[in-house]
């Protein structure tokens, strides 16, 4: 179902009306942006929560929000409204080798093998 042209990975795009009114793509994109914002905010709240019960409640809400964000992303990708750049294999290998070298500097042994 996915095609790769010009280093882009995407599904065939579901067409939506191009009018001044919001269409399905606009609504899903707006929801996705909101969910991304919320997960960032909940992440900060989790890092700063000092009360265990509050932390657990925030964690539950964060997980639900993160799952919603992923479902919206999957919806947009399925409809061809979210495009990805194909990674250059040589650059990936270079990055892997670079960070593999850093693992020897970890204080508790080499966990990257």
C-alpha cells in the first residue's frame, strides 16, 4: 500500500474538498497537533509530580493521550495525509556506529550490544 517516490513514504492520499471550511484532514490534523501538545505537557507534569497518587493519575491520562495521538497519526498516515522521508541507509549506519562508540563511556557497562 505504501509507495516510495523521491524519498517520500506515504499511502495514496484520500482527497478532501478544498474549501475555506475545515475538512476531515484539517480536523484530524488539528486533533493530532493538540494531542502532541498535551503529551508534552503531561510529560512535564509527570517529571514534576511529587505526590504518588497524582503521579499515577497523570500517568494514566498521559498513556491515554499518547495512545490517542498514535491512533490519529495512524489515521493520517493511512489516508496519505502524513508523509515521511525515507532514511538514507548510509547515514543510519554512520549514526549507529557513532553512538555505538559512545556506549563504551556509559558508567554501568556496555548495554548497546
